[in-house]
């Protein structure tokens, strides 16, 4: 199982539909993809998009104040957009996830009107269904699979109960809580 690609459209600075394709494992080893660019060019927005599509609920974590802050707000070249959509494509050809799909496609969409939806391979699901699926795959929104800026710092300063959550996730026993 590995992260295959990410499609971002209307999310934060991504006005144009953008597809990021990540390198597949090679010779049995996972690959690394690095995103480089000047300050403020949108690198962290990619990490935010990953968190968001995995069900992140905290606007603070996403560096915004209200829901519509994550929808493209317009620039000198382009007007604002009415919706934001992010799809994460996970290669499940090794069948690690208990779903019938070789490619698992998770989509989250939000409209300026406030409506929002989650889809798994095009079928509407509840956030709870998505959370259970991701917990089984150990890639939940609060999981250590997305390490944000300052997260290691916070981990060191956390209470022991909060730290236990982190280790439960790492040991793969969080879904049994
Ligand atoms: P740094 O290296 O400083 O962390 P970065 O490359 O990670 O920067 P981000 O913080 O991801 O950059 O991107 C910030 C940019 O995204 C800013 O230019 C900001 O104006 C833009 N941005 C954020 N939200 C929106 C939005 N809703 N609509 C349009 N642009 C947005």
C-alpha cells in the first residue's frame, strides 16, 4: 500500500486542477518525494490538503479560521472559486486494506454554501466510515503518517495521555479504542 497521487482543485492556492504523482516503491523500498519551492509558494498547502482529505476537522490545524478559508479565495488573475476538492489515491494492489479496490480513491469536497461530502471510489460515505477505513490502514487524520511543522516539538511537551495516543497509533491499536 502506498500513496499514489493527490488531486487538488480549488483548495487554498490551487485554483487550477493539480495532480501530484508520487514515486512508487522501487526494489522493495518505499520512495521519497520532496516538494521544493520558495517561501509562501504553497508547499504546506499540499500537506494541508492531505490532512483535509483524511478528514481533518480542526481549522486551526489547517491554518485557517473558518471553513471557507480553504477554498481558493481569488487572485489578481482569477476570481474566487465556489468549491474545493481534494482526492487522494492510494495503491492497494497488495490488498492491505479490506476493500475490493486496487486503487482506493478518497475524495472530500466542500462548497462555499457550507455543504460538504466525502466519497470513497465515487460513493458517498459518512466521515465515520472513512475514519474506520483509515484507522484500519493506520493513516487517519490525527495519525503520525502526516507529521506537520511543530508536531515533534508538541509531542515532547504533551501530557502522557496525549503521548499515549501517538504511540497507540504507531503500534496499530488505536482502532480498538
Ligand atoms: P512556507 O515555506 O513559508 O511555509 P509554503 O510554500 O509552505 O510557505 P503555504 O503556507 O503552503 O506556502 O502557502 C501559502 C500561500 O497560500 C499564500 O500565498 C496564501 O495566500 C495562499 N493561500 C492560502 N489559502 C488560500 C486561499 N483560500 N485562496 C488563495 N490563496 C490561498
